[in-house]
């Protein structure tokens, strides 16, 4: 057993919280880390390790799978987040785990839109939140982008602005 650092991203709490935890950790250890850092966790919330599809179980005695040094643990009320991506006249959607990164969404969107977007063009496009000019970083987790009680995120796949001259 050794101590390591994890990063907790909790819904409603801006930024990232650094926490020390013993590995291997039980669910109880994880809950204690949440409590020590003022992060609310109850039966209405789920915890996801990195980009895992399934949440950490609520059974205190179970060992948390996939938890390692530098892991991001996402605390959210969303079990899945519905993603919608618009590109030209096409719209695609699918549900993803809250820890899924924006770069993974872009890769999925490019594969799904293959009839309209070749790989070279794809590299020159970014995901931008719908009805805004916000282009989240590619390493941002979806859980960071939901607001309120919504479990939906909408993106437009837009050309990267280039200055030529």
C-alpha cells in the first residue's frame, strides 16, 4: 500500500482538487477523500475514474478499479452525457461517460462524419460549444461542460481560425 495523488473534479466546484489517497483504495477511502475536501457525495451522485464508462460502485468495501497516480475522478449527477455535434447540415448524437475528454468526442465525430470530412480537414477543425465562441480544451472532461441539471452538451464542429499573410 502506498499513497498517491489523484485529482477530483466535482460538479458545482470550480477547478480541480488535489487529494492524497492510499492505493489500492476502497470506495470508502474515496468517499473519505471527497469529504476531507468538502465535496458532497451521496446516492444522487456518481464518481467516474478517468474516462471509465461505468461509475464507481456505492459499496464501501469494494476496491476502486483503475485508480492510479494522477487519475482524475469526476463527481457528477450525470451517469451519461448526451453529446450532439453539428457539422454543416448534419447532426449526430450519442451518450458518453462524464469523464470522456473533448478530444475523444472529436475523434468520434470525425469518424461518424467521414462522408463529409476527410482526415486532413478534420485536423483543421475544433469543437465549439453551440451558440457560443467557447472552444473547450481537448483534455476537458464532459462533466466540466454540463450546466445545472442538464446532462447534455452540444458542439459545433468548426474550422480553426488561421491567420495567413
